[in-house]
């Protein structure tokens, strides 16, 4: 379970990285990226930055590559803006939770629309 300090640093990093992605990164390969969360390690030296990317697999791959290329630039800006002893190393992680939830919702809707389909093999 994260400490209060970790939670504060998570929120601070999420706000600043989101701002940097919106205003500072001009890489044309960076598609529509949404920051979904940040988890900093207990020692505050490493952080996993969870992102969601809108688009197909190629767009996701391209956006993740652009984020990896911009990682040191982002970390440098964080160093200038934040009053932290150490700026954590950033590791970008693709968060597909929203897509999985959407697929699950589609499947549940199909089942709800055709409730008899799953019972065809039932013996009664």
C-alpha cells in the first residue's frame, strides 16, 4: 500500500507530466495520449507512468516509441518544475483498461440482446 508521500508524488507527477505532454512535446508521432495514472516506487527513484493511446496497434506502438524518446526531456522539465530531491526515472506503460472494459461491455450487451443464444445447448 502506497504511503501518503507516494500518493502526493504520484498526483504531482501525473499533473506535471500531463501538462508537459499537452504543451511541450511536439513530436508528430505522439498520437492522442491520455495519462491514466502514475505509480512511484517506495524509494521515489522510479515511476511507472500509465498511458492510454487512442488508435490502432500501429498508433499505439508509434506513440509509445515517441514517449520513450521524450522520456529524458520530460524528466528534465520535471526537475526544473518540481521541488523533489530526486526526479524518478520514468517508465511508460500502455494502459488498456478502458479498451478491455469497452470490449466487455460490448459482449455483455450482445448477451443481453440475445439471452436465448447461450441456452441453445441446454437440455430441459
